[in-house]
């Protein structure tokens, strides 16, 4: 795609100008853009960081700060610093979107960075979604999204689809550019790009790569197996077909059948390890109730299959890379962190491809970050009363955003809190409401493990006792982690009935593992004819809880 370095000059749209004691928002962004165009990206970032301190509620400043932070990652001297800056860039763009969900600039910049960073960072799908959001915002109100931004969003979207090897989608987007900007340079460029797109072809049928086999192939293999039940090659082929169709449950069942008789095929063990890991990565569900160690067991199982694959083929670079990633990304108790580092270093020092080496270096950076975090956890766990532990809590504490009552129907209650500690695993958390008599009114959120395990877990003893797990299916979700969180209560109980005026207690309970750090925070707020608010700032694990009631 022929686009400029990140093509920003024409994207500076009309900004809301307001001045407090320094430059206006528009001046900050204009000056930072001039620095960026002059190649002084670090100075542009420094300037916008000062702007954020002066205008902490400006979505526009955060958007440009996120973009330029991402650009600075490309100038970093090492992979670890580049990775840190990349993550920081997306955090800042996420902040921009949270401050103004209708800020097309923030979505556009998030799309640009997501398309431009290496694919293995996992940002491409989010980038495509962000660019589609720019197009959606334009469709809702064309005046809010300039035509230049709309065209550039389409250009980046086509690049994203091409990078994702979805050439049909890329062609559709490029044709849209020709439709919305006929006779322009952008339309001419789109026509050239369409001509260069590869012709549709059948996907490669490599057993080591995920492919989209249709059910007809699976049905054909099953029929052949019925005719030749002793033909283990057909069983392996069926397992590969399920794996390639992303049907990992069936793949595991068939591949386990295969290795019962064929115990020396490294490919089978590798596919089996990856399939089990895919199942483990789905998150918590109702299966936890029958086996609270279910996901932990899957992690150990996946690693054991990868170990066997390496034992059979110790020089297989791709298998070493995958096992290395597993060792780093799986929970610490699997005990494969050091092995993961060794595998990734092996890949870097081998004759692996540039893409494989880059991916290995990235996860080595993640490994060192995680190991650094473990030192902090040891400080907080072994030396809880020291100044060093206070430094850990201060460094972990995230930036707090704010709830906008204008966007919500009254009456409404905003429950604003910070989780200020990061452990090896995301904590178990519950947010709920009680009346003045201590009766459970409604649970607003509970982490997946606790919600599904119900009485079989003791992570959240207060919530468990008072809620008795009533009507929690709709509020059980993926575990939230360190950071700022906002939940909204519409003043209705778990039966959907609006509650009466009076005093209500909002409780937030958090339990970390394996450090066993725990805190229960609660705030009492009056519901009635007047607005009211309660703020609790105590403890390191929920350092701030702010509950605000907005009357009709």
C-alpha cells in the first residue's frame, strides 16, 4: 500500500480548543505534529505527555499521544523497549476511546497502528474492527468524519485485510474507495492495488498449519476409516482435518486415539498439544463446577504433549517455538518458564526464518517482563510492611478515568473502582449491592471461576455467602485485572424491579492467587431525590472505590 510513514498531516481535524494555563489542545497537537514530521518523535511524545497532564480529559490528545508512542516503538533500540512502547501506545489509544467513544481519530489511529505492527502481536483483528468503526461513525453522521479520514480508513482497512490474507475483503474495500472518491488519486491507487491482488486459490494443505477444510472432507475420512479401521494414517488425517477446521475438541479425541497405537509421530503430539492449549484458552465456563482444576490440568496436558513432540524431534524449530511460547504464557505453576526461555533462545540461534526469530525475541521480552513482575510479587508477599512494597503498589496503580452521567438514563449509580495489584493470574472479583439490612439485592459482576465454581470455591467468601449464587449467569464473565473499572447499576434488583429509596451498600471483593492477597471494600450511598456520593480510599488492592448516585 502506498501510504506515507503513517500519513498524519491531513488527518489533523478541527479540535476543541480550550486553554487553562499553557497552550490550547489544538496548539499542543499542532506543535507535536510538526515535531513528528521533522522526525523528532520522542520530542512529540514528551510534549503530548505534558499536554495530557494539563488536559487529562482530552480524548484527542490521548489519540495523538498513542499514535506517536507507537511510532516511537519503531525507533526503539531493542525488542523489549519496542514491545513496552507498543503496549503503552495501545493503552493510550484505549484511553482516548474510553474518554470519547465517538472519537473517530482515536479509532483511526488504533487501526493504523494495529495494521502496521507485526502480525504476531495479535493486533490485526482489533485494527480491522477499529477501522470499520470509523466507517460506521461516518455513516451515522458524515459531518463528524472528514472525507480524508474516511478514505484513509478504507486504505488502511484494505491493507489490514491483505495482511490477513483475506484478499476478497481487501478487494471489496478498494472498490469502495473507487466508489466514494471517483477520479481521485486514491481511486487510481485502489485500481492499481486491485490489479496486484493475487487470484483466489485453494489454501495449502499443510498438516502443520490451520486451514479451512469443509465437512465433506471430514465425512469422507470417517467413511474411509469405517472401511479400513486398522489404517492409522487415516486416523491421523482425520485429526489433522478437525484441527485445521478449528474443531479442537474433536481433534483431541481423534489424535488421542491415534497416539494410543502410534507413539512416535512428533506431528501428532504437536497438533495434540496445540489443540489442548486452544481448549484451555477459551476461559472459564460451567465445566469448572465439576472440576475446579480443569484448566490447570489442560495446561499441564498441553505441555506434556509438546515435551513428547520435542523428545521425538528435538531439532524441529517450529515445535520449539510453540513450546517456548507455551512455557512463557502458561501460568507459572506449570513450571516451564525456564524451559520456555531455553526453547526461544534455541530458535533465535537456529537457522529459523526471520519471522520465527522475531516472534521468539518478542516472547523472550515477555518472559523477562513476567520474571520482573515475579520479583515484585515476592517483595509484596514476603516483605509486606516495607517501603519497597509500597513502591510496588504505587508503580502498579493505574490511571483513573471518569464516568460520564450525561450518557446514561437517570436514576443511575456509577461504581468506579481501581484494582491496584497484579499477580501471576487475574484476580477473582465480585461487585454487588446490599440494602441497609444486609440483604443481597443484585450482583453486577463476578469473575468466571467464582461464578461457575459456585460453592466449590472460597476465593470470595463474603459474596458467596450473601449472594447464594442467585441469578449470576448473566453477570459472570472473564476475570478483570489490574486497572480502572466502572460498573453501572440501574437501581433494579435481580428480579428487574426498581428499588425503593434508602441507603444501599456497594461492595467490591477481590482475591489474588497465588499471593493470597485479599480485600473487601464497601461504600454506603443514599438513593433518593438528591445526588449522593461516597469515596473510599484505603488498602492496596482496591485503593479507590467511588460510588455516585445520580437522581432523576
